């Protein structure tokens, strides 16, 4: 195995605890992150897609990001990443600065998703400004490649240009495209020199085999031991195919119950005993029968302890 990037590992794309009135619940954040850390996550991304990131104001994000630091009292090595991308360059810079000022190891930044026709020159200028003005020495920025959601992909040429100009601060990307060919292309173009964290559980082993540094996934909220099993076996030079198949089977079940925030919050309560957190509109809670069906399917599958 090559020398790994400092961000390498298994991360949960963490859910955001909410109160019944849809306001954030900072007091619930640390117990939840402690749960993820105790179940073998190397870290968590707050305010990604699964965390309903674009639904929250800068003030709300700051409340949660500050509260999350409490996880380090029990798990000092637990890594914290913040989703800070918005269509506003200035707001993105301010959120990014705030995350690093608080002591976060990295940020995951969406492209300016209101502008789906922006070309690589425009996107380079946008990311370049964020990195230059907001990422300190020793800090890491990951571009967020999720074109189905954002309407904008990160081309290999754009990634290469950012890496050339900011070789350390531009760490790599979170690849949530679900495209196995893109994972191959990233590995072929950059090898281990780009930190790629896959967002698709089905492709975890595939991504690792093509030089990915780890994963940030929604399913890690429920089943992080499965991701760590794939990671551990592969890292030790073993055959992780069976572990990946088990992970893929569980992901196939959850794929029938999207969008993820609502079903994952329901399953976190049903399976792991957390308070039932709502999702913020325009997302809606899952129907009772849908919840029952998902819970039954997941329980029948079991989970490695």
C-alpha cells in the first residue's frame, strides 16, 4: 500500500439532528458523532448531501460545527470535515474560513450549483479564490463531484489544474457520481497523488482498487462496520470481495428508499435507538409502511458486529 493521504479513511456523511420545529439540535450532535466514532468511522462530514447541507444558514451551520468539536473529548483522533459549498463565492469563503478556524481538518465544497453552464475556466477561478482566501497551510479542500445533484461535474482537466496550482491545499475530490468509469479515470490520471473519497458504497472496493483514499457515504450512518471491514481487509492485502458484496446488498436495499436523509433518520431511530429527527422541508418524512418495509429488509440482512 502506498503512503496514504492524511484524510484517508471511512467517513459518515453525517445526518443533521433537528428538533421538531426543524431547527438544528446542537446538543444531539456529540452523542451521534460519538456513536459513529465508536463504530469505527475515521471521521464524519457535516452538512453534505445526507446532512441536508444546502437547507441551513451560515448561523445554523456554525452552531452545529462548534458543537461537533465535543466529539474530540472522547475520540481525539476523530476527523471532522465540513460541507461549505454554496452558490455564493463570498459565503463559501466565509464558511470555509470558519471551519478551519474551528479546527476542522478539511472542507468538502460543492461547485456553484446555480450555474450549471459554468465552464472549467469559471470553475477554476471560483475554487482558486476559495483556496487562496480561505484554506490555511495544513488545511485540505475536497471538490464535491455529484453532477446528478449539483448539475456540474468536475472534469479531469479541472481537477488536474487545481492540483497543479494548489498541490497540497487542493487535496482531491469526494466522488459521488456513482460512475465506475470516472473512478478508473481518476486512478489512471492521478494514481495515489489525489485523495479520492468515494460517495458510493457499491463502488468502495472498486474505488480502492483504483487508488481511492477511502469513502464518505450515507450508509455509514447505519452500517459503518461494513465499510471498515472492506477497508481493513483491503488495507491488509486480503480479498475483500465478500465484504463488498455484503455492503452492496445493504446499499441496494436502501436505494429503494431514497431520499436518504428521511429514511436514514427513521432507521437510525428504529435500529439504533436514537431520537426520531425530522427532515427539513422540502424533504418529507417517509410513510409509515415504507419505514416498516425498510426496517424489515435491513433486519433480515443482519450486520457484522
